[in-house]
């Protein structure tokens, strides 16, 4: 987790393809939430370079990447988090297309100087291993078992050996809620649901 946080702080150069003013911390100054495109040589021998993207926050003299570098990524501001942060940035992206393309999702708060990872998911680190077959996540309110603020519901496809990578036979549902200090989301329920 520390290595991930350190990797997110390192700024990567590139071309800004999307930028808008947002307030993601406690001060009155607006930050810039930017999607940045970087160009890499094609490692597969093709003549066209690979265009990849990541999300970063620019706050005065402080700039930090808050998402991994992926083929595509979307980000938006979440305004209904509980204190101490109250706001954060949700990113959702992936690499490749079709089947169970690798995914990365996360919720990052901004301290005014650096990112604070509240929750993240990368399909490559899923405990399902080779049985992983796609993923999606979003916010919801768990009135019966939730904590402060919205909970996160992660839905991962589960495949069996020989199944096509498009059609999982079941889904693993994982539910996360904000811990008592409000600094990280923790797993509180998990189940497998057959389709």
C-alpha cells in the first residue's frame, strides 16, 4: 500500500487532454482535475505509438498523479463523503478491450498537498486470480449494515476453467465501508452469487 501511494505521487509528463476546476479539499482555492495522455513506443513492433492516460490533481505548486496509467480512464468528483475529507475523486479505467480486460478503480482524497488513497482496486491483484472475469464498482447506501458515508460495492465476474472470458458463471460481491476515523474503506461483507 505504501509503494502504491508513493507511485501515485510521482508526476509523469504528458499532454493534458481534459482539465476542469474543482474543489477537492478544505481550502477555498480550486484545484485542477486533469486527464493526461502520455505516448509510449509500441513494444509489440508496431509503427504507431501507444497512447495511455492517467488522472492527476494540480493544486498551486503541488501536482500528483492519482490513478495508474491505462488505455482509458474517467474521473469525477464525489461530494458526499464523510469527514475528515468530505470530497474525493473517483477514477475508473482499464487497459485493452473485450473479455475481462484489466481494470483499475479508486477513490482518492486530496489533503491540500498530496493524495490520500481511500480505496483502490486493480483486477491484477484480485484474489480470484485466473478465475477473474471482469469487474465494476460504485457507491450505494447500506441502511442496514453501512457506516458513515456511502459504501462501495465491487462486483467481480468469476469464471470456471474452460468458460469464455465474456460470460462469468457467478459474481463475487464485495462491500466496503469507511472506517471509524474516515481515512480508508474496509471490506465488511463478501459473497458469491450465481447468475
